[in-house]
C-alpha cells in the first residue's frame, strides 16, 4: 500500500472526484478550490505557518501536514470542500450532509490544534 502522505494533493483529490490523473482540463478549477480549502485550514491554525497553496500535482500531502499524523482528516476535508464548490451534489440534503461533515472536521481539527499547542507549552 502506498504511503498516502507522499501522494500528490491534486492527483488524490482528482481521484476522489472521479477524474483520472491524465485528464487535466479541470486542473485549474480544482487547484483553485483546493487552495481555498487550505486558506480555511490556515485560518484554523492547521498546517504550516503562513499561507500554503498548490500550483500543480507536485505538491504532496506531507508538504502540508509536515509529519503530523494527527491531522489526517485534512485530506477528507480538502476533498469535501473541493467537491462542494467544484462538483456539488444535486440533492440538497447531500449538500447539507457534506457541510455538516466539514463543520465537524473543522471543529475536531481546531480541538486537535489547541491540544497540541497546550502540550507543547507544557514541555517548554
């Protein structure tokens, strides 16, 4: 099994969206949506200090996560946010479900970041 942290962010999101890696027609749109999700995560304090963005398929998940295995839900969050803006479901209740999942992940990531910062302060 491949190490998911070494996978391309763009390629993995495209796969989850049902788009083959070789099909690049929508890459610009998908990259914009991925970067929007990273902006949201940055506002939550998740990820590297400062802004993070991708430009193409060279950026890997570990570039963002930097070895933080406790933040793995970032991957599904980026997918869900990208799906909502790039390819939203036609049924309203599915959109509501995805929004609720995003809100829960945001809350959990926020708690995780706060707990991690408290643990770091205790070790100083």
